[in-house]
C-alpha cells in the first residue's frame, strides 16, 4: 500500500477532527436548549473525519506511483524563497509592537525586497531604501492622519 | 424604486462619494491589469483604507474595484497575451491575435465597451431582481435558511476544480474555523483550550486576508524564476486610437451574442463562489457554439472578445445580487465587502435592502456609475496601465503585505488580528500547494455561524428533524444540493474514466 501526499493529509484531517470531536464531548449541556454547544461541531467534525478517510482511500486506490498528474508536483524554481519570506513576515510581526509601525515597516521592506530580488547596483540599493522609507512614512501618514486608523506604537521606542 | 435609484445616483455623484468610487475603479483597473494581482487581492489592499470612511464611501470604492478589476484584465490580455485576472483568460484567445494582427485599439476597445454594456445590463438585473429576491428570502424560516446555506456550500464544494473530496474538506475546515471561540447560542467557550488568544475566535477578515493574500503572493514569488510567458518583444506595437462609434456598432450589431453572454455572466455570478473566471470561459464557449463561424474563434474574432468581457462584468452584477438578497457572498471579492459591512455594523441578508435602502441603492448607483468611470479611465490611461502592469514583484509584494498587516490590525486595533493573519497565511499557502480549493473554505467560514444558528433555531422551534425535508422550499433546496453533489461526483467519475481511456498505458 503506497500512501501519497493526499493520503497523509486525509489521515491528518481525520486525526484532528476526531481529536476535536472528543474535546466537544466535554462541552456542557445548556439547561434551556434541547441541544448544547457541542451538537453542531460533532456533526461537522464527524463529516470532516469521514471526508479525511475518503481522501485517504481515494489516494491509496489511485495508486499514486502510476498517476502522477494529481500527485507529487515538483517544487517551483523559487520555492526556497517562500520559507524565507514567511520568516521575514514573522519577524516583522514580532517586532511591530516592540519597535513600532514606522521603524518595523522600514526594516521589513528593507529585508523583503532583496529577499525577492537581490539588488545588484548601488542605484538598485538606493531604490530599495527609498521604497522602504516611503512605504512606512506614506502609509503611516495616510492611515493615522487622514483615515484615523491608529497603528502599533513600539514598547521600546515609544513611536 | 426609480425615485430611490435617482436619489442614490445624485448622492453618488457628490464628490464625497464620487472620489472614492473613482479611486476604487482606478485601483481596480490597475490591479486587474497586473498579472498575478487578482481583484480579490486588490480589494484586500483597499480594505484598510475603507475603515476610516463612512459605509457608503467604503462600499462605493469596493464596488469600483470590482467593476474596474473585471475590465482591467483585458488590457494585458489583449496587448501582452497575459490575462491580468483569471476573468480575462478567454479575452486573450481573440484579443491578443487581433492586437498582433495590427488592431490593438479595436481589440482593447471592443473589450472595454463590451465590459461596459455587459456590466450595465447586469446592473439592470441587480436593480430589478435584488428586492423581489430578498422579499422571497424574507418568507424563509430557519429550516429554509439552513438548507439554502447547505445548498451554497454543496455547490461550491462540488464545483471546485480537481477533487470534490478536497472541496468538501475545504468547506469543513471553513466551518471548523468559525466554531472556535464562544458558541453563538449560550456563549460557552468552545475549543479555546484556556487560551485568551482563542477565546474570541478567529476574526473573519484577517483569516480571509491571510488565506488569499499570502497564497497569491507566495505563489507569485515561487514562480519568479520561471521564464515569463511573454517577453517585451512580444508586446503589441501600435496606437490604441479607434473609432468608438464603429466599435460600439460592432457590439450592438450582435445583440443576441451580447445578451446571451451577459445572461451567462449574470447566472454564474448569482451562483455562489464560481466567479468571473468561469463566467468568461463559459460565455466564450457559448459564443463559439452559437456562432455560424466557430472556426474563426481563437484567431482574433470580435465575438470572442465581446463574449468574454460582457460576461465577466455582468458576473459582478450577479454576485452583488446574491450578497444583497441572501447575505451569501458570490465570491471572495463580495466576501471582503461583507466583512467591511460587518465592521461598520451593517447586517447583510434579506432585510438589508429594506432596512438600509439608502445604502443598498447607493451600491446600485455606484455599480452603474463605475462603468462610465471605467471607460473614462481606460480612455485616458490604458497605455499607462500597461506600463504599471509591469511593476516588479519585489516592489509590489512588500507594499501589499504591509497593507495586509494594517488591514488585519485595524479590525480590532490589536495584534491578535495580525497573528491570525500570519497563521492563516501559512494555512492558505499550504492549502494552495496541496491543491485544496479556497472558495469552499471561505464560504464555510462566512456561513458557519449562520448555519449553526439556523439549525439550532429550527430545532428549538420544533424538534422534528423531518421538517427540513417536508417543508417544500427547504426540502427543494436540500434536493438541489443533493443533485448538485451527485452530479459533480458523476462528472468527476466520468472525467476520471475518460482520462484513464485516453492516457496511454506505459
């Protein structure tokens, strides 16, 4: 029996659904309503667990070694950038309440632009710096001054 | 009705509303023209800007994005051979050959005017049909609502590309996300595991932004090293000047084509979460089937451009009908609009038109006025749009992500929304990579609470579960849902068998 990517996902969906289904059994019953807060989740989670099993069976039945069309896709050439970009976004979100919107945004754009396309000339680096500063300051001005949306202040910097 | 519409048109023509509508339409045209930036992403970018506006200003801007974006994709489709949005894919088939054959102006303007006419006919449908449909929906009890929402989910899951099981799982994940936090009847904490972060549940807009924006941008970044489909040398040269009367004459001289493809667009728009990409392809297919010269399709025939563009703009009108009459978003764009309405404390659904008549008619008026604005923007700046459409991803992505973070933060002015954004950004990207459709997830997320509420209301009114089937409208809706699921299973099986017979056995 060969289990492909979809089969593994099916098993994960089933396991998570059953885990939450068990959790839903401990939800209290409300005195005034015939059904409690766990009634509806149990229906959805039961069906979700079943769908996970169906996906697993479909995957096994499809014999993935032969049908490659829906199966293991090759990673695109720029796949390596994706975890890097998610890392930069996570760092930005971590730094936002510490450094504040303006500073964190400058650093974020400064890190993200070269991660997507590495600047090779001094002019390209100057563009990166200019866009970083402009993105931060223009968006801050537009949202705080004109659209009355308050952006995060830094606990470390105070602005 | 006409008086209300007239007043709404006069209201929208005030600078206070006309400016957001114009800027929204402009943003939509630009977003639509940039390959890799969908209308959904454009409206997500716009979203944080609408928080500081009054509801009609915000919704007018969003309607403008929707109309402008549906038309904007035709610029790059015709002049570069790359559809700016999925809703302009079929425009490429004839627009690009026509432009390459030395008629770029004719190709672009046939598309623009067809978009305008198709959209305006869609507007007529929107104005005339929304009220009566909402009146029908007002007769619904919790059984009917429950069955209607199940029908919407079944259709979306069944019509999803690829595996139907994945469509159903995606819908189930959406329903599951909506369950976290307090239950909607008794307020009992559910699946919170004692965490403060989970106690409020997952706010809808950050989930939506995370799922759509990240999956789109990360996929674009992944494909950055791939050779471009069209190089600069493939660009069409020549002027976009054209005799507008002649182009309009070309469209109007084909009234059946225009009307039929517009009806196809509207019908696809009314059905939940199918969207403009299906509308333009289906309309193109219909135009080819009804044409006395099907062999001319794909070689630069005007019929192909008219069909595709009239359908994708008419589709917008259809989508707006569904959200305004039933509170069910027709696609991701209307889902964001629904989220924006919630932020402003406006409840969508059958009571929306009667209780918020000014706002509802304001949306109609904004939708109608967005079309001449779109034509004006195209007339002034179509060539500039082409330049803007070639903006580098390294500039676009950081700006878009910063706006996404602002949008998620501004929902409650807390970092929780931003954390949710990141979590669901990863989830959305993982789902796209593993080929799970996103539309069912979003619909499940939006409808989850309403499904649960109506189920409980129905059972609290009468615990006889057979009522879901024996009440005629509810039973009819569930029957259609069942037929829809069976039909899509049958289609999937048939497709799999055909593939198995066609593919050589190595």
